[in-house]
C-alpha cells in the first residue's frame, strides 16, 4: 500500500495500481531506444506487473498493533517485503510470449531496490535467491545480462516516476542519468525523455478516514532539458 497525503487525511493506493501507472508513463517514453526496441513489449509488461506480488497484501489495510499506525510499503515487515517478489516473478514466468524476460527484469529489480539490506542477516538469502531467479529466467528468454542492464533503466525510472506522483514525495535524483522530482503537482524527469510532451497521470485511492470514498488523483509527468 502507498499512502498519499490528502487534506487532513491520506489516500491508500495499491501497489499494482502504481505499477500500471508506471507502465503508462513508460509507454510515452521516447528516449534510450525504447520505442523501437524488439524487447519493448516485455519491458512494458515488467513495468506494469512488477508489483503484482503485493496484490494479496494490499487487499486490506495493515495496522501496526503496537502503535495503531497504518503500514505502507516502506513500513511493513521484512517478511512481507521479501515475500511479494517470488509471487510476482512466478506469475510473470507463467505468462506467455516474452514473460520470462519480464520475470528476469523484475527479479533484478527486487535485488536492486532492497540493496540497502545486503548486510542484514534477515535478508541473507534474499539476494542470491533473486539473482538465481533472474539468471534462470534470463537464460530461458535467451537474453544477456548486458541487454537486461540496459533495459532495467525503464523499469527503475518508471517505478520512481510513478512513486513520486503516488507519494507526492521526491523519491530520488541522479539514477541512470535521470533525475525525477516534484514541481508543485507535476512530476519532472530530467533530461526530457518525452520529446516535449506532457503525459497525463490518473490514479485513484481510498480515503483512510472513509473507505467508501474513492479519491481520483490527476496530474502530469513532463520532461525538462
């Protein structure tokens, strides 16, 4: 679950919905050879489905029993964080067409985004497990690590651009040669990968103070030179 400020309350956005928004952003991406890549469909599938393992977790709002605080994707337990990725990768690996390559990209993403935990004893088996899954599905797809590393840019920056919008918080700067930041309500990617176009963003979430209230959230992502 992603929590976004909304007046005096917060809006809960599911991780799968955030991933779908990331794919929407990357469909408009015109840089780095993505529009003509023979792997474009597999890349976009990885972006759209990279958080499908959170589906079961996000089916309900999780509460910290000690504090009563609502838990988001950053504050849930390590067991939950580690558990979502085998589900996501297995679902992609079972899908047709280029899904093994999509699964390899998502396995690499899992190891990348949690890299800060590599020295944590509770995470000791997570990284070799994800890397083994990545390598296995990469071999099935007949692709190389060089291709995967070039294509991972799209998953990582798409994820960060969507998270920046969904959390209304600056998520990072300077990764893979791009910065992603907020400018008021806009998400700005530098340098411009959209050839001057404004990409409309639409997502919805549930108000934490009234679960029946579905809140639409709109904005744009744009590039900047």
